[in-house]
């Protein structure tokens, strides 16, 4: 018999198969239910094989959730995209700049700044939502994109990760640049930043996952579909005591998950490397 | 002189935006919540001015049965989910670190739950947990008879366990990837040496892998604990803190008191308590579990 399994790999392989099933079966169920236009049939066949392998393939649920005026899917998606992209861009820009100043600058209080940053990493954002909400109300920011973007860009962990990276860049690199007449900002922009792609992607992915899951804050500061993100719209399916339209819920869920999963499949290597590197610290 | 000054003003300008945001988003609200916790501040403006009430909020909090229930629930969730999730993550990481066929494919598949927003995960598990004929109850009926079912989400005894399983499913890939990174850092010659000494698979794990993962374990223990203490979304969407308050966590209680009931003063006392608790737990874990190579 041909050895498919090198010594000691049969058990890991079987375990990996179990895990894969544990992940894929719920996902298959999500897709299968989303393709079934008959709510009654969904309820009846729930739990049987029919809720894992599609019997009918209908996109009626998708058409319904994409065109529902009370729950404008694409508006929510645009809101999520705007808030997430803006947060990532601004956060990476201002946090990497600040980190570069602390790591390579000559300001007298740099050590204090670093201490302050490290101290704020420990503050759980959830404990601050109420005063933040009152501040947002005073500043007239409730129900805007800005109020959803602001908390994400003040990210002490991101400053710290950039700081760790920048302080390891050899000083000679910058000294040579100084001879060429580079200003401090130019050293950051043209030397440090191009080198820091791994940190940028690690920070971006961590923050993306955070924004993509944001729920508590958007629930509190958004009222209507104009600025609400997808997660909150999804949560609202469960808000009332009405019967939950499972076909629509699952079509909504699939529509929401697919773009991110496709993006992940394209960027898989970077994604895995970035998440792995995010743990190597402390 | 002017050149030095120019360089420094640039540095200040680059430092300023991030610091301003940290102050506005974290420091000011932090001070406000301490301040509010000594007042009867409400969310919406009232005709009666806000009053200083001293330690009343804290006295009420420590006498509040629901507050203690929320703490108990949060601790229960943390104590259940942290070991469960870390164990699963480590097992999956070890399986995916072995030279199994289709390893790349398995890695891709096992990361998928991390990409689903928690609200989507809740929707999926709401179906899996459904009564009386959801998939999990269908399996249960194979053993317990055709009419039997467990009300996973609707029962006070099972609701928190249901949230634990769902949460572990949703976020284990993150810990799994960090473990995978840790496993790849274990020097291969250690395994060879152990094998020459005739070590069994368990002994190789116990005396080579496990000690080498010490730093990774500490890191993951701290971040998974803090993550667990913040539990909110799953509970807010799936159980609304019920049944009978059995899944009301601290953050959910804080949300109910401060946002739904608009009692900012009282909720601020809870948030000050939460902040102190989380920081203390993180520091204690840090102190008791020193990284390798630290004194």
C-alpha cells in the first residue's frame, strides 16, 4: 500500500477533517437556507439533510434583501466600507507618524509619550462608550460617519506596533538620508514607511477585523440606514419578536460575508503572515 | 538654530494628530466617566440640573443583585471560554503544523469563521440551536428519543454554554494562527533529540512543545481573557441578556443601565469598576506568569 500519510500524520489528518467539517457544515447550511425561497419549507426541513444540501436553487431571497427599501443592503454595505476604509487609512497614517517621532525623533518628552501610549493600550474601549456618547452628542456628531471613524483611529496598540518596528531600523539608514538633505518627515515618508509593509498589513488586518465586528458603538451612535453599518442591520433581524425570515437572514449573511471571504482568499498569504506576526510581541 | 527648530516643529506636527485623538477618545472620556460616577448624570438633558451624589452610585452598585449576577455571568463565561478556546486552537494548530495532505486547504478552511462578523455567526448558530428540530437537536434526538430536545438558548442553564461554544467557534482561528507561529518557532532538533531518546508523542508534547510555547501561551491567555471579559455582541443579539438574566454580562448590563435606561451616573460607576477589574486581571496574569528569560 502506498503511504499517503507519513508516520504520525493520520491522527492529525483525521482531526483536521473533523475541524473542516465543523467549519464547513454551518457555512453550507447558511448558503443552503439562503437559496430556499420557501420559508415554510425552511422551517420544516431545518435539521434534516435538506438544510445542508440545496434542493432548490433560487435567488429570490437575495433579490428580496438587495431590494428591500426598509433595509437597504447596499447602503449598509457602503456605510461599512466608508467607515472601515476611512478608519484604516487615517489610523495607519497618524499612528505610524506618531510612532516614528517617538522611535526616531529627538523631542524631549518621547519616553513619556511612549509610556502614555502603553498605558492607554490597557484601557478597554467598552468601558468608555457612555462618556464618548455624551461627548459625541455635545459635538453634534451622533448619526454621522465621523463618530464611527473617530474611536478607531485613536489606536494605542497600532502606535506601539509601529514603534517596535521603527525603533529596530538601523540608524545608519537615516544618517545617510540626512546627508542627502532629507527632512524628518521625508525620512519617515521615503525610508521608514516603505520598509514597514509587514506592520502596515498586520495593523490593517487587526483593525479591519475589529471594525468589521464593531457592534456596541454603532448601535449607540447610529439611528437610521443613512450611516448604519451592516453588522447592526444584521443584528436588527433579531430585534423584534416577529418570526425571523430565515431565508432572508441567510441571504443577507452570505451577501455580507462573501466579499470579505473572496478578499481573504486573494490575500491569504499576507493575511496569515500578518496575524501570526501580531502575536510575536511583549 | 532655525534648522533644528524646523525639524522639531515637524516632529511635533507628526505627533500631534495621534495624541490629540488619544486624549479626545480615551483620556477625556476616562476622566468624564470617573466624574459622572459621582453624579446623577442622565443621557438626555433634564430640567433638574445634575447633582453631585458622592459615593451613592458605588453603594448602590455593590448592593445591586443584578450587578453581581452580571459579574458572575462574565466570570463564568471567561472561565469556560478561555481554556476551551485555547485548547481547541492549540489542537488545530498542531494538526495543521503536521505534514498532513492538503494542509494549505485545511488552513484556509479553518480560518473562515474569523472572517464572519459576529452577527452572522449568531444567525448561523441561532439555526443550529433551534428548537425543537434544529440540527443540534436532531442529533440529540438520535440519542434521547424523537420528542426530546434541549432549549440551548432559551434555558437558563444552557444559554451561557451555548454562547461559549458559538464564541469559541467564531474566534478560535486567531489563537490558532498565533499558536501556529509559535509551533513553527520550536527548534526542529529538539524533536529529533527527543525521538532519539525514545520519547512518546505525548512526552514530546509535554517536554518539548509545551515549554517552548510558554510565551505564546501567556500572550494568548491575557488577550483571550480580556476579550472574554468584554463579551457583548453575541449576548445582545442572541439572548438579550436572558433568560432570567443568565447571560447578562458586565458590558451588557452597562449598556442596559447607561444607554437603554439612560442612567449615565450609575453606569459610569460600573464602567470604572470594569476598568479596574480588567486592568487588575491583566496585571496579575502578567506578574504571575513571567515570560521565559524574564526575572
